C-alpha cells in the first residue's frame, strides 16, 4: 500500500538516462499511459479556463447561472462528477505505475534518500522527471522581506516632471500593464505556452548534456524562495581549460538546454547553465530582483559546493542575459565578463517597438519595474570585459541589420568613455565624435592606413575599440563559434595575468 501511494503522488517520469538510444523515452504501461493522457488533457483545459476566466464568468452571468438555484446545483454536480472521474484516473495511473518495475525503481531512488548526499543525487540523476519533485540541493538563507509600504511601486516615478494628475494614472497603468503582460513581453520565455512549445527540444538538449557531457542537473533555492533549474558540466579532469568555469546567462527566450552552454563545453571549459525565474523548471518571474537572487544562488553554489575559485569563473551573457551576468561580475571577483549581442539600455529598444504615443507609459514600465540599464551597471565593473557585436543583428538594432543603429555601440562608447575619460574642456566632444565614427563601422571597414596618418583621437579610438570589442558576422540568435569564444577567453586570460603582475 505504501508503494501504491508513493506511485500515486510521484511525478511523471520522462526518461531513464543511458537506457537505450538517446531518443528512447520511458514507456509507461497501458493503464498509466491512458490515465496520463486524461490527466494531462484536464490540466490543459484548466489552464485555458484560467486564462479565459473573465469571458467564462461573463457568459455564466448573462445566462443567469449565478442567480438560479437549479443551475447552481447542476454546476456543482457537473464539476463534482468531473472531479471524481479525475480522481479515478489518478488511481488508475498509480496502479499502472506499481506494475512497472522501471517506475518502481525510480520511486525508490527518489523517496529513499541515504545519509550520503552525493550517492542520493547520483541515484536520482539517472532519471529525467518533473522538476517540481526534484530535491533542492543548495539553499540560500532567506532574506528579510521589506513590507509593502517600504517597497510599494508608487514610491517613485520615472515621469516626475509631469503634474500629479497625469503622473498617477500613468503609474497605475504601468503597474497593471507590467503584471498583466509587460514582463512577459520582455521575457517571452516565462510564458508557459513557450515552454510547452519547446518541450521536445528542451528534453533533447537536456538528454544530450547528461548523456554526452555527463551534465549534473541541480535545483537551487534562492534567497526569495524561488527554485532555479541548473546544469553543470565538469571538465576539470578532462582538460587544462576545465579549471575555468563559464557561467552562461541566456536571452529572453533562451534555456540552458538549447542555449549558449554548448560553446564553452565544446571549447573544453567547465560550464554551468541556469534557467531564468519562470522559465521551464525554474519558479518565480524574471523581475530584476529575482534575477539577481537567482544568479547570486548560482555563484554561491559554484564557489561553495563545486569548489571553483571566483578568479577562475567567467560570466558569459547573451542578449538580455547580459543583465544578470554584469550584476554577478560587479558583486563577485570573477575572472572576466563576456557580453554577446548586448544592448546598453532596454528603454530605447522598448520605445522603438511601441507606439510613440505610449512613450511615457513605456518609460514608467521600464524604469520602475524592468530597469535593465546595463551600461550604467558596467561602469561599476573594473575587471576584464569583452563585448561581441553581431554585424547583422535584427533584435537590438533600432533598424534591423544596420550596424550603426546597434545599441551595443552605445554600450561600447559608455564603457570606453568611463574607463578612459578625456579631461580637457574642449577635447571630450571631438573624442566622442571619433569614437562614434569608428564604433559604427564594421571591423573590416575601419581605417587600415598607417597610424601616423590618423589623428590622435582616431588612433586612440581604434585601439580602445579593438581592446574591448569584436564583430561576429551573424544575426542575433546564431551561436557564437568555438573559435571566437576561445579567442575571447585567451584575451581575458592575458588580461588577468597582466593584472596580477
């Protein structure tokens, strides 16, 4: 009976690793398969009903179901019958699992933790199953949460120059828009629909990471209580470069299973990927504070549990993942920071794609709730940084594919102007013009004449641009090549050696 109840309430099993071909999934028996289909369909219907609940309630009200006693009783009987039927299928699924030895082995591995934490984790890592049931491996102590009055969203406004009667409605609209759909427009990967559409590629990518690269999946609990899904590939015993850990921060629709982790792994480095809060198995939502707590948990786990020295950790951020990568570089003494296809500030990009009449509302949403101003953050980081600009980028360009409108140009200029200021009263404007002229050009179009024929500003601009940036001929979503990545890592390593001399 104990085994039956364990099977009844245990998670779905997707795969037993290294049990047949990589495409071979766990095969439930007939009873379990039938019950799973019914239960999954019921969950899908419930989710659709939740999203369409305003229309359903309106329909019920118009039909008078809310005021007629007979209709109330009929609804109670209907939903009660559905509930009993669903409970029956849960029981059928449990019975089907009891008679499947492979599932029984999984349940025993999951529900019988030993005193040896590593042995227990090694046992359950043989299986791929619903992530909610995965035990938390590393917990960050909870932080005291400020009261609502201390952090409520109307304390400050991005439009303080407006009169009160205009500012307050914009603040209210921004609050509603952000929580209803705005954050999901910025981070589409947080939509359950996206995760469901990508389920097969995510499953296949996770299988490849585990079976081909001995990846170790882990659940981390953040200071704000979110659970973060991570994957670690250890190359310390396979390569000299394996002593360096590359922590990968994905884009707004990116997942570690199919994201940028593959590049450092193929280059021979140890790598760790994680999914943003609200993406796939991770819980929460990708607000900046939750992003910070998530990457903080990843760093602490890498340092305290995986035993990587901070000076051997490199942060690798792609697209919107540059925000969390930069935050980590500011707060930990990491070896270096790689920012690939990164913008300087989210606000210009958001205003570019929204109607101009919404500019004040967009500004309020971004500055109050999703203020991803990477250029300002990068000024707080003094370590080695390498910026990669995609020459045919169609996402972070104000005009798709035109390099001169790439917001990464502003990030490069902000970094150089901060680290290499010109103090004269007259020179800064000429210096900024020289920087802008050369940053907007592609590498192959920048002047290649004798440096003696260039002005002081041109020589200085070209030297600093080549020091911090490089162009990669591709669109936004093409993976960075291994050759480019190795070249970037060599540059970071040389800079680290020079700083230690």
